[in-house]
C-alpha cells in the first residue's frame, strides 16, 4: 500500500525539483515565467506530500510499541535536521563557487534531486510492509462515511490541533526573526548565530525528550517542553540586547523538538483506536490530514505576518534586483520603521506564537489516549486481527462479519474503555469507571474476551 508511492513518486519529485532551479530565458514574458515557476513548485509540493504521507503511514505498521513509536519519530526528526543542514551547506557552497549563477543553481538542483530520488528508492528497497488484508474487516466503508468518522474522532482532532498550532508558532518565528534582528537588535547578521544556536540545541536535546517519553507519558513530555517554549517566546518580547537573544534562542531550540516529536508519535495511537472502531487500517487518511495541517500552519503564519505588518504600516525595503553594487549602497540603508511597526515585529516573534503554543498545549492536555490505554488498544487490535484472519480462513464469505458502520455509530467518542469492558487480567490496572449494566452475553457466563468483542 505504501511502497509503490515511494517507487513512482520519487522520479517525478526529482524532475520537478530540478526544473524549479532552471530559469527560462530572459526574453520570456513575465507571465510565462510565473506559470513555469508555479507549475514546478506545485509539482515539488505534490511530490513531497506523496512521499511524506507514505513514510508517516508506515510508522503505525512498523511497530505497535508505545515507546518505539516515539523513538522512530525522534530518529526521523534527527535525520531530517541533519540532512537539511547538509543540503543547505551543499547548496551554499555550490552557488558561491566559480560557476556562473545559472549553472551553479542548476547543478545544485540536480545533485539534491538525485539525493531525494535515491533516498526514496532506498526506503522502497529496505522495508517490508506488515499489513495483511485478511486481518482487516472485509466490509466496505464508503468514502464519505470514512471521512466523517475521521473528522468526528476527538483524539485525532486534538492531536491535529496541536500539530497545527505548534508548527505555526515555529514558522512565525522563522519568518520574522530576520526583521527582529534588523530593526530591534540592529544587526541582521545576528540571525545566522541565533538560528545556529536554536538548531544546535534542538538536536542536542532531542534524545533527552525521547528518553523522557520512555519514563513518562508523552503528554507530560509535551507539557514540559511546550511550557518551556512558551516561556521563552514570551520573554522574547522584552529582549533588548544580542546576548539576551542568544540565550532565548538556545532555550527555544532546546524545547522546540517536542512540537514535532510528540504529535507525530501520538498519531499512531489514534490509528489503533480507530481500528478498534472500524476494523480498518486507515493510516494513509490520518497522515494525509495530518500533513495538510502542517502545510496549513505555514500558510497561516505567513498570511498572518503579511496582514499584521500591513495593518501596522510596515515600509518594505526598495528592491535592488539587477542594480549595480554602487547603486545598492544607497538603497540598502536602514529603513526607519515606526514605533507601531517595531511593536508588531516584537509581537510576531513572541506573543502571537506564544498564543498558538498555548492552544497546542491545551490540545495535548485533552488528548484522551494514555500509555495504558494505548497498550490495551494494541493488544485488543492484535486479538481482533487474529480472530478476523481465523474466521476468514474458515469462512471466506465476509457477509456474516459485523458491519463497521454499526460499530462506529455505537462508539461516537474516543473515551477510555471502562474496567468492565477489559479482560479480567487487566481490569484491576485500569482507572475505575462507574458501574454499567452488563449485556446478556456477559451475564450468562460468557468469557471476558467475548464481552470485550461484544462491546467493541
């Protein structure tokens, strides 16, 4: 289900990426330059999404262990940071070399396109999917009903809200900190130092957060890291010197890993809970919506930035494209901004992202699937897969199987199962819930396992 996407999307992504770094002739009309660049960028965006969704959907299939899922997400973020840094260094070295600009950009695009293509095909060749069709419910689930159940899943809405608001806060800082360095601190070159500190501390503290998640609940890890990030963002509003900015950049970097680590490691738990409801493995749909939330966060942050700067009267620098160096000296002088604009820049780098981070913390706080619930869900999922495979082997006609639509209607919310819904050997380890009436299958001596199956 996943590997064919890696096989066929990789060449298309590489082609569009290489095309993005190839400029049309100078005499080409501007409208066709725009169309070409837009088409190439859309191809890159679709290609990245096609691969990113499949990689994310593989995590729930590779492991059902609570801690291993966090470890996998941690390795993914670490590799993303390392490869991204190496690609940035490689690109900068190539475009600043002895080649003419057009050729250097084309060479950089070709090299990085080959790297993306090779990495996708390496993943294609190096993994084997564990999904077995016989272990899934054979009942057909209509597309509209499938989308409706996903959008009604409270656990998924909470984790999506965290993944929407957290990265929005990060993008707001990334897109506005150059103006903060230039107009507030008076040194635009300070940006490279601040970003290096943030990224370095982010990679340094990533193993710490992964280790903490093995000792504590992932929600608690997000509470700690998110609160530290929130405090650092709030303190940026009062920064007056470069030293203060460096200290806060290190603090932000040490906590920002949790913004991506925890939501991505919580999503597979939602997939397990959904399988108990529907009998279907729908990792692709969940990760697809999840990836859309990340794209929407970047779009929202940039749109909000433009609207606020325009409302506060920001004056953009004069464009110097095509000007000689002697002409740029005069036009590159610092543009004095009003007090209102400086206040807006401070807010875009501190209070506004802090507000988004606060919403993300609240979403994770309300996330209903704890470590104990996930462990029990994973065990029940394995039992039900085995039961379906056994029944299908004995009776190939799936018409007698329970209708997943009825199951979904009977469980409209993602709440923790009660103790009397659990097998006898695990009831004492779950939080106590109010007594509820037992169905006939439980009152006439049926096993606890049969009661669990009836309740689900």
